[in-house]
C-alpha cells in the first residue's frame, strides 16, 4: 500500500509516480502500519473506535456535489 491521498485514488488516474513506499517510510521512523492494520479490521474490533463527526454538515457537501453542473464523474 502506498501513501496516496484518497483524492488521487478517486481520480481514476492512468499512472502514478512515487519514490518511496510504506516500508521505506517506516525505516526512517514514519511508521503508520497501525493505521493500515486498523483499517483492515471490522469496526467493532478496532483499538481506535471510529466516531462520526458533523454528519449533517458533511452530507450537505455531498448533496451539493450531486447538484453541481460540469463536474467530473468518478
């Protein structure tokens, strides 16, 4: 797994360039394997329980996106 922001994953790029991966990042002290491990677990089994914040506000952003004209579909 690479360190890639979600916006790049949703953009349906045809190619991605990178210089390092999570192993080389870990070797210099940037170890985020805990997060990767947590994401792989079912919500009930996570050490860091997820909590939804500002759902009502955030859903308005999604609703505005659905109404936007000229947007790029993903």
